[in-house]
């Protein structure tokens, strides 16, 4: 294959400067259009996961020193890695938290547009390698990037603040793919540095990108899909086999091994979920086809944030669409593998989509459905669709047929853009969005809970209590709605508390909506700790948290339940018991902040031996991450000095 030194196909040079200029302007126009149709959504607010993930910005804002900054960056709770690159990007906006969500969303939008530009660059390089005809080599990548940027399914990634993690991960994946394709072109020309560029691309995309979100670790699989479909006929470098073994095969085996661990022993991972591993595996094929439907044939009423009402597949025919979805998915996969050489574009679209969903739509115990999981996965679908439309137009013998294809393509893009603008406008009105979802999604517990919270925050206490009572009747075993009613009634005397015995029964027997139960208990404790609960409670708050601690079905939230109970006991001045539960919480997952807090409580009540034990553990527990300990070194030094001054006994050997 003849690749010019700069990677630009010879056919491109046949285009006039005017044509090339128009292509460049078309990209800028597409990005500007994307900014315009998504801009109404920038007036939206923080949502759901934003608060637990970004709540540490409040402390960082009050004390923005280097140690506190490091603690925030490495203290992310979204995953074991903590996603430090994403957390660092949020830290840059600490002064906007929590008063200015629009600032966070605007930066998300800018990052989304950057990703659209990167994707167009990646696809232009890919078109160069595929030697598409001159005009197609410009128009197909630009059309694909425009569709990707403006598609309604991208709303949750661009307008949901915490999903910057998804965007930033994709930034590194697209940058890595660009470097990889540059290296691939160089390798085709016989440049011995080609493999170095390819290696750098994978290190940037999979390595650095995983520090933003773990999905980036799938980049080697995406490269493998490219190589064994669209790029299969290209000559490979002499050292391809050993290189591919290290940079493609080993990462794939590592991912397979990680997933196999969950597959072999799913019990601990699925402890806090309302579905089993088998049910998840039965459900996800239906979810993947739902994604494709929303990707290719969206409608404003179908685009939403919550999917907790999506029915779980409990058998091959429960619901009946389970078996057809499984068979269709297996058939697509088999066809893509069997005919990848004959139909490389179709095989690429199928395999890219499935590879990009491998982590979030397979065995890991994540929620069943979220639209942002299509952020990278959709890129391959749009490229294949644009290539198919171009090929159809090119094969048309009559000019009017080509005009019809072009008109239909433009109309389809206009429809997508209009839907995106309409939904983004709704997202820009936080209460209207919450009310809309609460009305449209009566079976979504999360949508109802969010609406109750929004009504409470806006001072509509009576409406909030009515809705909470109705939800409590509809879901008689769910404690989250009586807890939300209690949040109102402990502040406003005219609203009665929910029956205490019924609430305790619900907490003790809860099997679902676990995260909401823990969140509302936390909200209730926060009101009490800040003296914002003047009416009081009909029973000690520790009775509620004790019921949660004893409920084995809530074991997925074990540390949080223990911490809630410790806080409740501390409120009731049962300090020794509180320290015990702090210790049990630290045993579940030792964090420096927990150990230091335990020492402070012990000092406050005069238990110096216990305080010394907490201090020694903070300095020596091998399970504490080194960066976590190092970022608290000043606090550790101050604690040690304080205990020495107080005459605390040395630690027992």
C-alpha cells in the first residue's frame, strides 16, 4: 500500500484548496452546532452521583493546600483506582462548588467538543489508511464526528457533571488511537519508529486514560477490532507478533482474568445488588439492543437519566424478549467473526460496539442501564453508518438518487440535532426535568425519590409528604420513602412522622434500593448534627442505624452502615460504642480520614490509650494506600505531638 510521508492520501491532493477549506469549515460548523444545541443544558444542576463524588470539594475549598488537594485527588470513591485525573479536573473548579453547577457543565461541554474534534482527526487518519476516495475520505469522517457530537445519547455524558470521568477517559482513548494510527502509517512506510508511536498511543489511551475512568483499559481491544476488520488487509510491521502479544494480547488476557474472578466468585461483588450475576447476563443483551435503538432511532420522550425500572430478566422468557435478544446478539457476534473479511465494515461496527461495552455491560455488578456507556461505543456505529451511506450514494447511477441519499442523510442529522436540543433544553431546567421524570417514570423508585427531594428543597413540603406516603404504599417494603417523610416531619411540626415500628421493620428487612436507604439515613443524621431537626424524632436515631447494621442484605454498604451507626451513637453521647463502630468501619476499608477521626473522638472523651492505638494504626496499617498516608503526614505529625503533650501512653508492643 502506498502511503505518502505525511499520511495524506494522494487522492486528497486532487481536491482543490477550496474543497479542503470547506471540509475544515464543515468540522468547525458541526462543533459549533453541537455547542449550540447542547448549550441550553448548561443551566442545569448537580444530580445524584455528583454529591457523593464531589462533596470533598467543600473541605478542599476551605483549605486548598497541597496535602488537601492530594487527598481529594486520590480519594475518589467511584472505583478502586479512584480516577485521580478526573478528580484533579474537578479540583480545579473547587470554588464553583456547590453554588455554580453551570460552570462544571460548561467545562463538560467543552471537553465533549474537544472529543468530537479528536474523533474526526482519528477517523481522517483511518480514512487515509483505508484509501477511501478523495471526497469520501473527507466527508465520511466529518459526518461521523458530527453525528457522534450531536446525537441525543451523548446528553448524559456532556450534561451530567460527574460523567466528566467518561468524557476524560474518552479524550485519552481518542488521543491514543490517533497516535496509534500515525504509528501505523509510519510502519507501513517502513519507518522503524512506527511501533514506538503505536506503543505510545496504547500507553496514553489505555494507561493514562484509565486514571480518568477504567473503560480506557479496553483500548487494546478496540485496536484489535480495527486490526482484524478494517485494517486486516494492510501490511503489518516485521515485529508485529511480539509487539501485539505485549500490547494487545496481554491487556486482553488481564481484562479476561479480572472478569473471570467476578464470574467465578460473584457473591461478594453482587452483595449490594438487587439482581444476580445470572440475571445480569440474561438482561444485558436486551440492554445493548435498547442502546442501539436509542442511538439510531431516538425520541425525546425516550431519553432519560434513570433506568432502575428496567425489568430484569429472570429467565429466558421472562420477559419474552430475553431469548430473542440473546439469540440475535449471538448471531451478530458469530456473523461478525465469520465474515469479517468479506464484510469488514459491518464486522467493525458490531465488534467495536461490543468491545467498548465489555466492562460495563457484562459481569461486573454495575447498574443495568446507563446511556453514557455508549460514549465511545457509538463512534464505531456512526462511522459504519456514514461509510454505508457514502457507498450507497457512490453506487447510484443517477444524480437524483445521490441527491435523495444526501437529502435523507441531512434530514436524519437535523432530526437528531433537534431532539438533542429539545432534551438539552429540558435538562437546563433542573426542577422541570425532575418533575418530568417523576411523572413519566412512575415505576422508577429513583425518579420518585428525586422528585420528593426536589419538592422538599423548593419548600413544597406538603406535596413531598403526599408523594412519599403514596410511594411507601406502592412499595411496602422500601424504607427510603418513610425516611424521606421523616426528613420533612422532623423539621415541620404539622406533618406527622411515619410509624416508627413500620420504618424499623422496613429497614431491617430491606432487600432493594439499598443506596437510597443509606443516603436518606445520612441526610437525617446530617440534619441532627447541624441542629436542623427542631421537631425531633419519634425514636432514637441509633435505632434506625442499628437496624441497618443488622440487615445482612445491605452488606454491600457495610462500611457506610457502620459509619452511620457510629455517628448516631456519637450524637447520643455513647462515645465508647461509637469508637467501636468506627473501628469496625476502618476494618472494612481502612482510610486515613477514618483513623484520624477515631483518634480525635478518643481524645475528646479522654481515652488516651485508644487515641494512641488509632494513631499507631494510622501510621502502620499496611492496607492504607501510601499516597493516602503521605497526604496526611502533617495531620499525623500533629496528632502524635498532641498525644505526647497529653501524656498518652506509648503503643503496646
